[in-house]
């Protein structure tokens, strides 16, 4: 490639960077803030009864996260109710 071709590519890249600089900065700040919060916020900093089911990722809770009474109620609720001998 000739020398002027290289400089035109560099000039085009610099023009693109200058015209999108604020957008790139906003993107990095937003991503950095989210990752910072994910790393620094701990369970002890969350107030009791403020988390909902939407706040918990699927598949992350185990039986150890619940007390025995809660597990018994969940199992009983999941079991189909038994009907009489007539089935209805």
C-alpha cells in the first residue's frame, strides 16, 4: 500500500475516534460502574426484605439457603393434591 493510503486510513480512524469519543467514554463509564457495583456490594450491605425473586438469578439458590419449614411447605405445595377414591 502506498504511503498516502496508510495516512488516509489513520486519518479516517482518528476522525471516527474524535466524533465518537463521548460515546466511547459513556460506554466505558457505564460498564465500569456496573462491574464495580457487582464486585463491591455484599449481602451484608443489602437491607432485609428488600430483595425479590427478580433479584435472584435462576439456579443459584440451594436447599441450604432455606430453613427446613420453608422446604417442607414448598414440597407440600408442589405435590398434587390427593382426591377421594372416586378421583374427583
